[in-house]
């Protein structure tokens, strides 16, 4: 059969037309054998070959034959069934890619924000299943601590001026960070204020509710979705906001080009 000749397959009632050269890229596959007459189970009838298999899944197989890349819809979940079809057609390269895809199936990145507001202070703890997310937030969040400046000879008679000391949030582990804002007691007679800034926003916020809103906006802009919130403790009214982000892996491509049929030894 000429490589440029068109061939029609009826797979489970769905009609597909392609060039024989498209399937000929995999000369040892069952598809090639059924088209050149070496597989007696499948014969030409009415100008087409009927294959009693899943026609919907075959559309993905034919796309792979045409592009040699595995590109599936974002909501695709029938990996095992598609792998079964690839095994039936004896397309070993596709089986290998599906094995990779099964290993790389997207797992959601989870983030939980714990928020506690008490009197004039607000406390935050952020837990992330992916340490890269926590590293990203650590690089953006800065806590500014208000402290009195060192007195000088000309300011001995004046109230001490306050300066802001920038500090990164604390990292108890790779997967979480903690920080706080609001009024903080320095001495028995003085109080300082902790401000929080989250890049690229340049504001320094001391109100816990405002900081929470900015933190949520930051996570939403990073592709996270708010999936729920709850009150962890009714006594201290700690709130927990849960976020989720799903990213699919890039399309998988074959590592090497399959040898043409002319390179296959006779009888192989």
C-alpha cells in the first residue's frame, strides 16, 4: 500500500481517514499489520477496516500518530483505558508516554492561611504543600517593626522618633511561615506597631483584616482558588482559609524518532 494512499478506519462506529504513511511510522504495530493484510482478524470491507474498539479514545491515538506528541484535554481522566487501547494497537512509544503521564498526573498545590485577630494584634500562619509557594510568599512579605530611634544630644528633650526595621516572616519549616501585625508592647510604657507589606503592593498595613485581604488577593493572582474557609477554634476565633491550584504537565513528546520501515530487517 502506497504511503500517500488514504485509508479509512471504522473504530467502534466512528470513521477516521488518514494516510497510510501516518500509521507506517510504527511498522511493528498492530495497526500497520492490519492495514497491510498481515493481521487476519481485520479485513477491508466496503473500502474501510472495522475495528471493534473505543472510537473516542482512538481519536487521541490518531492525534499521537500525526504529531508524535501526547496532548490530552485538561479534564481527561481515562489514562488507564487509553493505555489499554495503546497496548491493543501495540504502540509501545505511546504506552511509554502514558506511563510518564500517569506518574506526572497533576496533584493540587494546597495552601492554608490561618488568621487570628486578638485585640490590637493579628497573627498569620501560612502552610503550603509545595515549598516553592512558601518561598515565593516569603520573598514578597516583609514585616516592619516600629522601634524608637537611638537618642541624640539634640533630641534628649524631645519624644523619641520611631524607625521601621524590616524583617522577613519566620519559617518554622519549609512548608509554612508565620508573621503578625498590629500594636506590640515594647516596654511597660511604650508600644510599637508591626506593619506588613506584600509585594508588589508597596503599602505597609497594620490592620489584620486588610493584610488578610491582600494576602488572599496575592494567592488568587498566583492561580490559586479559594475552596473553603472555616473557624478552627470557637474560643479564640481562629479562621482557616483553604486554597488549591492545579497545573497540568506540559505535553509529552517522544525522545527519539522511530526508524522508517526500510530500516527494519526482513523477518523482524
